[in-house]
């Protein structure tokens, strides 16, 4: 009996569910920073020179960067400005969903209490004709698989 082939999912089939003021801010063209890293602590044992103990110390979560074409909606800018003003209570949960070629949900990462720490506007070029892109960098309190 031949082995069944399982192809990996394409990175261009995703959606981000980020709700601001009751409106889902989706349609991001890029999402990066889904990372969780276990930090380690090295400990040497007296008299043992052949190796160093490497013990887990803590977890470091990467910042998530969302990019999309700039539109008339200024909700992402306003959210960042609320944080600049010191209103960290506007942290929000969001989900990043990987879709199958048929548009079905295959993987979901739930991001807890995210808030923006950086907003970037488009780069303007007199000889350019590309889409104006805005980027939002988010910190958060953890990623879980949904």
C-alpha cells in the first residue's frame, strides 16, 4: 500500500481576526513574528568539564507585525495613539488563521492581550507605483494554538 502524501500549507492563505470598536480589521497582506522561544540558562557542574547543563529559564515571545494596504480607515493609527497616550487597557485578543486551499481553517493561533508598540506608514517614492502599506507591530502576553 503506497504512503499517503501530505502537502504543506501555502503561506498566502491566511486571515487575521482583529476587532477594533466592533469592526474586524482583516485583509492584512502580511503577518510575521509568530514565534515562541525558550530561553536557557547554562550551569557548570564542579569537576565536570565535558558538558554544561542547559536548563529552561523562561519564554520569550516575538512581536507580531501586521501589514496592509493603507485605506481610509484610521483605526490602527488611533489604537496606536491610545497606547502612546498611556491607555494600555485597549489591549485586544486576536487570532491568526491559516486556511486550506479551499478556504477552510486548518491552524489557529490565539494571541492574548496584544497592543501596538510601533506604527509605520508608507514609504513614498516619486518613481514608484506600488500600494501604500501601513504596518503595526504588536507585543502580547502569549500565543496559544486554538
